[in-house]
C-alpha cells in the first residue's frame, strides 16, 4: 500500500552535485525515521544518512560535510543533496523509512536510483 519512489540519479562528473528525492505515496498515517542507503557493486548496502521526524541527522563518515539529508513532512518526501561527488560515491541509492499506516507499522524501501560519478 505504501510506495517510495526515488528520483534525481544519473551521471555526474567528479566534484559535481546531485539532489535525490524520494516521495512516499499511499495511505500514510505518519513517517518516523527516514534514511538513505547505497550499495556499490560487490559491497553490502551501507548507511549514508538518516533523519528523524524532528530533523536530527546522522551521516556516514565518508559523506560528512558533502551530503545533506532533509525532509518535507507535508510532502512525505526525503531529499539527499550530494555535493563534491567522488567516484567512490557511485552506487545505487535507496531511500527507506519507518511508516505507520492505519493497518501496520514497518520499514519500507524504495526501488533505488543509480548514481554514477565519472569523468
């Protein structure tokens, strides 16, 4: 019933910027913590950033100072502003959130969006 759709991925040169968006749809009561994860080829999925409903944030050490996570609760959307991108940022990026509906509360995942950083 609840779906998350990421957008904003693509190919960018090193040092460039991208902004990812992830919009939730469905009959949502409330979205609690939200986050961005990424998975590079041959690697486990890793945490990039998280944000609580009260806008407390946490970042992976590898992206601190370069990435910014934010959310718009009125739009049920989470964003990831990515600056100073590096080739090692290349991965499929997934958004995720803890969502409460009228029926249940659980973790939801988006389908992922590819980010490629290359010259």
